[in-house]
C-alpha cells in the first residue's frame, strides 16, 4: 500500500478542466446526453459504474471514463463493487480514488491491498478536502458520490456538468443496485447502515453550488427540479 497509494490533488487534476460527474440515480436516463458527457475533458463516475455500464445505454450514459471514485469496499452491501483493474484500464479509467482519508478509510484501503497483494496504483483524496467535507457533515460519513461532487465544486475547474444525482430521492439506475429499486427501499437501506445523511448532503451541496469558483455549472433536469421546486 505504501508503495502504491498516492494523494489525489484536485489542483493538479482539475484546474481549468471541463468536468462531467455522473452519478447512479435513474435521472441520468431522463435525457440522451451521452455525447455531451463525452465532450468533457474529465468524466468522473462512482463505485460500480464501470461494472454495470452498457454500450446500448451510452446515448444516455456516455462512454468516457477518466476517474472512478470508489469506496474500496468490494462487497455488494456497500455498493462499491469489485475493482477490476484489467477491465477498468480498457475502459480508459486513469485513476481510482478513495475519497475517505480517515482512519477507517485508510484501513479499508489497506484491506483492499491485503486482498489483492499486488502493486497497483490507487489514489486517496487529499486530507484537506476530506477535512472540509467531514466538518460540513458533522458526525455523518459522506457517500462516495457526495465526496466526488464536493471535490469538483472545491476545485478551480472551468466547467461542471452534474447528472445522475438526486440524493436518494429517486431510485438507482436499473441494474446498478438490484436490491434498491425504489426510494422507500433506499431510505430503509440508509437507516440500516446508519452512517449517511443524504438530506444533509443535499443542503451542503446547495451551499457549495453558491460558493464554488466555477461559474459555468450545468445540472440535469431532475436535480434542477429538486433545487428549485
């Protein structure tokens, strides 16, 4: 792990870049924006996105993968999904990023290397970014998608497009989490976990939409409707 892990710098990777960030909510299928997503310099996706990606749905999802934010849990319950380096490389994923620079996050990362026992370059989000996220959420653990959103909003990127994020107010995409097919089941799952607070994440997200230095931000229709009902 010591030989393989590097800190992910948003300044180095995001400055002056056009960034699309694609979440796992079903709202990504409201519009055929695949070509628009692929036009960005960087396309960020979350957890199981590469494992469930379907070429037939690329009109909606796009086909470009640049960075994958991942929990580094590889079980179904956590939603991370198996880290398949060979497949990810073929799909164009340049960096796999653990957003949790905490004791628990580092332990999870260490366990990942214990399972794989191979030198594989991975990244962990800079502790300063993580500290800001942690402060905003108080005692709650941020979801991977929220951490990715915050990292982008806190950067000096040139343009942002956000799609597939509804803060658990709509279901996951079909096929992404088969056991979580409606908002009620999503809520029960979150309550059982007891570590995330998507309502608080939504409020913090809206706050950073106003604070970000990036002046060119586009969001999909579903998220727009949630922000301005």
